[in-house]
C-alpha cells in the first residue's frame, strides 16, 4: 500500500506543469542497486541471529548454517537520526506469540549481513553476542510509552474511584455479558473444520499470526490480523484486526482478545486460519482501534 501511494503521489507531482525544474532540486535520479541498496521495509520482520564466533560482512554460510546460531528475535522498528542515518534497529527478543517479548536496541554497525551459499540472494542478519548478553541487554522504550503509561494510570485511578461510588451488585442479579473496550465480547467459535486442527497457542509465534486471514460467519473472509498488543508483563492483551477494505484502503481496524478467536492449522500444508463469530458488517460497527 505504501508503494502504491508513493507511486501515485510521485505521478501527480511529476505530471503537474506548475512545478518546474527549480522546484525539483530536492529529488534525485536514483536507480536501485541491489549490491549496495536495501529497502528498510525488507528489514522489518526479519529474524536476527547471535553467535559468539567472529562474523564479518561479506561472509557466507552453507545452507542450514544459521541453525548453529541463536535466533534472538525479529526486527520491529528502525530508528533514524535527524540527519537521516540509521542509528539502531529495535529487536523484539525472547518470548513466543509476543508473550515475554521485550524490545532491545542494536546499533546498525553491529549487524553483519551474511549470505547463504547458493544461487539466490538470501542473507541473514547476525550480531556478535552471547545468549547471556542478549538476555541482559537494556530494554528499549518507544517514544510515548511513558505518556501512555501515565494516561493508563490516570484512567485506572478514575475507574477505581467510580467503582467505589457504585453500589455492590445484588447476589440475585442476572450475569451480564463480559465487556471489553465498551463492547460485548464475542463467543469463541468451536466448530470442527475438515482438514484443519486446533493450533496450540504455545506452538505459534507473532510472525505466524501477523497477516493471517480472519474468517467470520459462513467462512467469509472478513480481514486479517494486523498486529498483536502485548502488556508490560509480556502477556498478549489483544489482536488488532484489519476488517474489510481494499489494498489497505477503507479498512476498519478493531482490537479483540485471543479468547474471541479460534486458531486452526491446515493438516495439509500447515497454514493458519483464524475464525471469529461475527460478520464483516457487524465487525465494521465495532469501536475502531486507534493505537
């Protein structure tokens, strides 16, 4: 979608006669060179490995050689300086399904690009570190985290005050529908699906789930998992779903708990499917997630 919008914007600018040569000095005639250039979007989501062995740029490893290294996590973000230099990459290290995962910053000059032997262009990102060094690395906090925590604390204090003012419920009062984000929680689908088996959560990763298609009532494709939200103690709080839309346009983003989802795996090729007990129309009426 980003490339689509960028291409469209470029076409509009270049096609407008009002912008002459004097107004295009900021732009360069760049030709992508695969030997020296790399799109930042390619790095996001890539796995990063650690080894105590000496690793240098330009080295290569035999097919399957990466299994000798420690897989420490994936790149979640790239931090730039105001001058446009890459200062560090942010790696989500540890945990599974985002549980227990924390972010650690690694200076870009500490990352080595190691090619895989063969005819392809595959490569691995490797840092020279021990497993203990990764575990003891300082945690990186994204900008705005402190503000978000302060707002959450204030919200919690307000909720507690309101709770103290409320009367205790009558023991005979009917049980209410569980609520989350000012909406009723959906019932987790439990249907058995031919060719699919329930996927144990402890065998899944955040990488497995991100981008996975979500199906609603009558097996209609209602969207996909955009990302996972993890609490400070490493627990998955919600899954963020992109509902509807086309090429990223017009999507309605909502957040649901994992308890509302059924996750199954294909017996044939191992691909995942996620089911939710709702229709696309109903999900588009859910409160929009603005995280």
